[in-house]
């Protein structure tokens, strides 16, 4: 089980579809999974169950992003580095810091741009995975992951984090 900064090792005891054991589940099936040695309070919605070592967990990603214009229901102010909001992807959401990649210094609403995402906790995001940025319960941007970067340690908060973008 991977996600929210956790790497939990378990094994699957049984897979059920509509309360009946099945030898195989397909994409789109609503399944129940019996996990050995796991407590319910350590599992969170959005964690991924996968084969050990098959996925990389990180809290840093490079992405192409589009911020909606005011006419599209988005922002009316430009976005600059150190912009912190919730991002949503698949079934999870988490606080995220968005830093604009050079040579851009800001992204106006209605424009595309390249950014670096720093999540509060490590999650699984793969190249091509889509995400949405929401501000005060309003969708303000959408993007796609272009590169998985190395995980970094976050000591206090995303706002006070110093990131050296010159080395990448």
C-alpha cells in the first residue's frame, strides 16, 4: 500500500466482487480486498495497492498545466511561484506547492505553462497522469505529469520550503 508518505507491506488474502470470492478482478470492477496484517486506520482513500517495488512514490513532479480564465470559471489573477492549493488526482487530494519553471515567472489565467509540483506527502503519480487544481472549491487549473522527480524532505510547511531550481 503506497500513498500519503506511507509504504506499507502486506499480502492479499482474498479478492471479492459483490461479496463473492473471485480468482481475477478486471479494471472497473468494484472489489473488496482482504489485506493481511493491516489495520483499518492506516489505510486512506487514494492509496495504491500494487506489487512490491513496481511503483515509485515521490512528492516532486514536473508537469504541464493550464489555468482556466475568468470566462471559463477560473482565476482572474496570475499565478506565481510558491502558489499553494489542493490538487486532485484519481481518488485522492493533497496540498501542493506549484513553482513556475524558468523562463516564465508567472502564468496568466487562460495560459499553459511548465511547473514543478511539490506535494505535502509522497504519492504515486506517473507520466501522463492528469490532475486538477482547486481553489476555494472552484477548479482553477488542470495539468498532466511530464516527469517524476526525486523525493525531497519537507520539515515544516510547503510555503517555507526552499527549492533550488537551478540544478534541474
